[in-house]
C-alpha cells in the first residue's frame, strides 16, 4: 500500500474531514483513504460522455416521444 502526503489542505477542509471521520467512528486516515478509493472508482465526466456516445439507442424513444412526455409533464 502506498503513502500519500497532501500539502496545503485548507484548515476548514481538514476540520470537516475530521468531523466526518469522527461521525463514522474511524480515524482521519481511514476516512480519507476510503473517500479517495471511492473517488478513484468513479468514472470521470469524459468517461461517462464516451460511454454514452457508444451506447446503442436504436431501441429507445425518439425525439418526438421525449418532447411529448416533457410537454405532458408540464401540464
């Protein structure tokens, strides 16, 4: 496992992270490591856009159907 040293973290950010760690009953290190792991496993916006571009929408609703549903929802 690697060790990260993070400099220049604003004091208020550290305070929030410490409170959240305490609320979960874990150390600051454990909490931050968990949050970084979650962040690393989330796709980036570019990855989401790329995935959506590759998604086959041939079977989905057409533009007219979508616009009608939006219009119906506003009535």
